[in-house]
């Protein structure tokens, strides 16, 4: 069983990290989900929604002419305007402070902190709900998801879940997934009742960030402390593949065409391009020391990468699969958000108690906004997109 390592223990003991050779590992003997009993004592799974295998019918007739499928862009819905349900909301940036236990609320029109409230011990990310009606603060050491009403901008309640480091929603909205980092586990919930559906042990240490395939049938999740990237079948759920990338894999983003995943690696100081079918590393792009968070540009042509130890932001061109620019902003940029108009990149300054605002045309640092102790997974809300995948504001 993977050794349990707390985030604080790991960060305190973190020194020089050696990059390990990436190699694909067979998915045989990886654990399946442990069913979590419902209130009635029975497993509340989703087996009925799982695709059923079948034998294709044999036909000797000539196949119909093949027509080329148009190229897909999984992020296309994020290039337009705000969805109607949140179009009348005033824009706000919610900043959780890992060491402060509170949320600072910034008005991006004035670049000023306009509110602040306590949420509990060790808040990490602010995740918009799938239907955009609420925001959830992942308060890990208080074992709770604190709900925020974005219309009032204030907390309205909480949900009890074990050690939520990160919160995601499947693309179809049928499941909420909590990254229970301390237990090296993904916990699946009904997002309406918050009844547990399944608890899936992950063969790695430091279950961290994830992203979904284009069709939502599987996800890749990073294991920060152990260096693994794990593929999970969302329908079962079950582990179906493992890549040992080495280093400290953190944030994950699917490419617009859905063919590969990009994985920021804080220990290897760059970004892996991962083939999710073969579960192997196709390429590695050096970006800067401490590559950590990522965000998709508003036109979906570029991927922004924060290099927390280098104090820079890298810009990866999706079409070229290469680094197009590097912006020196200083400090410790961590998690990222793009403004709705795409003209600004917002970054939490994890080790400097500030939030950075960067011009996405020039890479110039526009503002440093003091917020509090160890700002982490900030969210800029509302945003374009049909629905939220959670995290600190990822939309499709």
C-alpha cells in the first residue's frame, strides 16, 4: 500500500528532486473501487450507465463511404460569452489561504479585496459546481466543502467529506469526485445528496489534480509525492493504467483535440505530453523551475504554465507542442485563472501572500494584490463555458 505522506510533511522535507525516467506500467493488478455503502447499506453505483460490451454483427455488404469527421475542440465552449445562468453576476476572484483559513474576495474591476471570511483549517481550492449555482471551498483539514452563494458572495453551508484536497465533477454532472490526498484515494459522490458512491484507492502517493477525456469515460490523475500518473475508468470506477513519470506531477490539462494530456511536473521543471491510450510520455517540454499550475487561453490555442520556483509563466503553443514564450513576473506563481475576456492571467503567489495579474498580450505584470497567508487555488467567477469540471474553475 502506498505510504501516506501529508502535504505539510512533504513540503517541509522537500529538497532537491531528481527526475525519474518515465515508463509505462501494466495496469494489471491495480486496485478496483471499494464500494461505499449508501444509507440503506447498499452500493449506490452507476453500473447501469456503464457501456455494455457486445459482438459486432457480421456483414458482407460493402461499407458505406467514409466521411471525414470535423476536428474537435473540447474547450470550444470556453471561447464565447458567459452562460445565461450567471450572466448577471458581478465578477469576483475568490482566493483561499492555505495557512490563513480564510477566503479573500477581490473585485477585478478595482483590484481591491472587498470581503473576507473564515472557512476552516487548510482551504486549498475554490471549485465552481457543475451547474454553476454554487462554489465549493475544499477545506482539507476541516473535512468539509464550504458552499458559497456567488450571488451574495458569502458562505451558506457546508458538506462533510474526508480530507478534500480537490473537487471535480464528471462532464455529464452525474458524479462529484474528491481527491482525498491523505488517503491516496478518489472518492465518488452523488453531487446532489453527497451520498458516497465509491472509494477508489489510487496506486500512488499524493493524489492531487486530474482532467477528463473528451468523452468523459476516463480521467488521468496525478500523484504528486510518488511521481505517478494514473488512468481511471469513470464508469466502473477502476484503475486501468499507470505511468511512472517521476518528479512531482501536479496539474493536468487535456489538449483541445482530445488526443493527449499535458502534465505539469514541479520536480522535473517542465510539462509532460502523455499518450492516454498507451500511457506513455511522448515528449517533455522544459518550462522553468517548479512547473505547477496550468490554464487554457481564451482562444484555446495556448496553455499557460506557472513555474513557481522560477517566478515565471510559460506559454505552450498547442499546435506546435512547444514553448512559445516565457514571462518573468517574479515571486511564486501557483494556480492560474484566465479572465473572461482572455486579456488577463490571474495567479496565486503561494509563498508571497499576493495575487498576480498578468497581461496575456505582453506578459507584463500589471498588479500584485496582497491577500493573505499562502494563497492557493483561486477562482475567477463567473466564466464562459457550458458547465464546470470543478478544480479551481475548469469549464467545457
